[in-house]
């Protein structure tokens, strides 16, 4: 409160001016306090941060892309040098319902200096494509994690908004009290 009084007095007085040299209405003073007091700006930023939590929760429903690749030169089980190359990639997406869709592909190449039998291909190549759709049964229905995350984000946003209103309300009450005290002091008795 003392710091707020100093801030208000310095705002009302300006630099080097007397209190009586400028007539300031209560509304004008409150507007100045709300515009310049840092805790109001901090509260507004916290509300915006809580809003961003929704985007974070909703991003869990977007596509996730993954891949991996490997190359190796080593000895096989008959002590023959072997070169290998593997690559795989895929995409996965979750839905609000809790179901999930995934598509993935892979390719592998292996070449050995000596083959165990002439019937085995050398070099060998293999490839594949997987398409998966997962639908949860009764226990996982409606993607409980997603719904809970949305509820938590909404609660956080409401909490930050209430905190912002409380901060502004406390600041306004203090400013009005100081303003009224200044008016009472400046009135002739």
C-alpha cells in the first residue's frame, strides 16, 4: 500500500509539480494506474498463457510423423562380411474419440559376401506397408486423457481470469482509498 501510494502520488503530481496544480478525476487516476501498474500486465500475460494451454492440448490430436534409418557393416553367423541398410517411416494421428490411425512403411536391404545356400537370395530386399486403426472399447472410449486435459486447461484459464480480476479489484480499491485520502487532506477545514 505504501508503494502504491508513492506510485499514485508520483503519477498525480508529475515531476516537480504540486498536487494542487493538476486536477485529476478518480476515473482518470484509475485509468493511469491500470495502464501503468506492472501486476496488471503480468496478470494479462498469465491469462494468455492459460489460453495457450488449449492449443497444446489440441495439438495432441495432430499428425505425428516418425522415421528411422540404419546402416551396418558386420559379420553374419558364418563369419562372412554383411552390409545392411534399413529405413522406416510412418504417420500417426489420434482422434477425440480415442481412436488412432497409423500408416507406416519399411524397407530393408542386406548383402553378404558369401551365402549359406544358393537358394537364399543374396542380396536380399524386403519392404512392407502397415495400416492400422485402433478403436478403444468401453474403458478407453471418448479419450478420457484428452477430455481431462481440456477440462484442466479451461479451469486454468478461468482461474487466471479470476486472479486478474482480483488483482485489478485490489489495485482499484487501494487507489480509490488513496484518492479519497488525498481529497480529504486537501479540503480546507
